[in-house]
C-alpha cells in the first residue's frame, strides 16, 4: 500500500480516514469551498479544513480581510425617531 500523505487543518488537527474534511481555496477574487478530494488536497494552494467549524472560521477571516480596505472611521449613527404621544381629550 502506498503511504498516504498527512493533511493538517489550520487548527492543528490531523486528518484521519474517517474525518469529513473540506477543501478551501483562497484566491484574490474570493474564497471557494469544496468537498474533500485527494488529488485536489495535494495542491499547494488548497487549504485543508477538518470540518464546518474551521471552514466558517476561515470564511469569517476572509470576510474580515475583504472589509479592511473599505474601512472608514465614521460609522453612520442610526437615527432614532421619538414617538410622540397623542393627547387624547
Ligand atoms: Zn480544524
């Protein structure tokens, strides 16, 4: 039998045969998630993830990166309308 390569998630967990791992690819245009594929997983630009938790962590990290260039210090303050009570005679 061939020696299978070891895959490690960003969180440090090592892949075992029973795990349902996910693949992710981060490009300049965005992020893509894919079901596990041995051939794809061997690619250098593929991120191996141990599960949904790490996938969503990677996604929110990417979303944070996308926001960064457009960040402005002045956030619009929500205008709060005050309700007026009608005096009933
Ligand atoms: Zn993980």
